[in-house]
């Protein structure tokens, strides 16, 4: 596994006394930034088949989860205490069926032109979409698992571009 830390890193959300602080981004230049996150929702084959066929006690499970993820990205600053509220220009959320899991892969892409990145918005979108999918299908199965939510890539900003496969 690649070492992502250097000997000179610092946690920007901590002040000199170790107290939590909101990072001052007022001196940064607004640039185009994008982040992609992903996660998986694993379930029994019978639950997967019911969702795919639209045979669930609640309405359209996937459409509701998709909308919840998009709405959540826009609320990230209200959910995570030190996140900056950002003008999000584009949010895409895909819920991709995977019979081999069985379940769904959830991919979110968030884009802005701002002074700070949108990694947390992309991760929030995936997380809430997965939780909503669970909520909409829990009458069918209580053992649904939400797995592997993580950042796939980010572009823009002082730290530059990053991709998990590089």
C-alpha cells in the first residue's frame, strides 16, 4: 500500500492548541474542482431481484436513493461541522446494478468552482444514497450491508489531482 503521509503533514482543522477550527480559505483562488466517490450496497439475491423488478413495499427504491444522494451533497456543510458551504455546479449520482455482489455500486461526482474541494460532498452523496437504499429495502431484508465508501479521485486545488489507481 502506498504511503499517503509525509513527515511534514499537518491537520488543517486543528489550531495551534489542538482545537477544532474551520480552515480559512479566504486567501485561496476559486478554481474548478471535482471529486468522485463510490460505495457498494450488498444484499441477498432475492432482495436484489425484487428491487430490480420493482417489487418492493415502498416506491421506486433506486430513484429515491439517487435523489437523496443528490440532496445530501447539497447539505454537506449542515451535516459535517467544519465543512464550508459550497456552490455546487454539478452533482451526478449513478446506482449501478451488480448481480455478482449481489447489490448496487453507487458512484457520485460533484463539481464546483470554489476555494476548496468537494470530496466530502461526493462522499456524503454516496453515503446517504446507500442509507436510503437500505431504508427503502429494509422491509425485504435487514442484513443489507453498506461497504467500501471511499474517494476515487479529486481534481483541482493546491494539492493537485489525485486518483486511487495512480
